[in-house]
C-alpha cells in the first residue's frame, strides 16, 4: 500500500510533468479517504482536464476537485461600491 505522502508526491509529480497538465499551482491534500486537489486555474476546461487526467491515472483513489477559476480578463461592467 502506498503511503499518503507517496501518493500525494505521485499526484504532484503528474500535475507538474504531464504534458497535458503541466500545472504547478495545484495543491494535493489527503482528507480521510479521499484526495483533494485545490488551487486555481484560468478556465473550467483546464480544471476539467486536470481532474480527468488525475482520475484516469489513479482510478482506485477517490479524487475531489476543489479547483477554482481565476478571472483572466477585466470585468465587463463597473462594480459599484456603496
């Protein structure tokens, strides 16, 4: 059985080295019986691809993707502050 630290390191290595992911800003945490991926990326498509690749490479591990989307462009409307 792979230790939690080894599993987190394997996932982190895949996140940074896989040619379709190459993402260094994603965190990997073990929580109870699942692994939580966190951080932010520039699009929902990118987040979905990361989650799909990690799930495919670790089919026996329950993965939760808690990856947010950063705003890559300026807002279209003026924000009013009261």
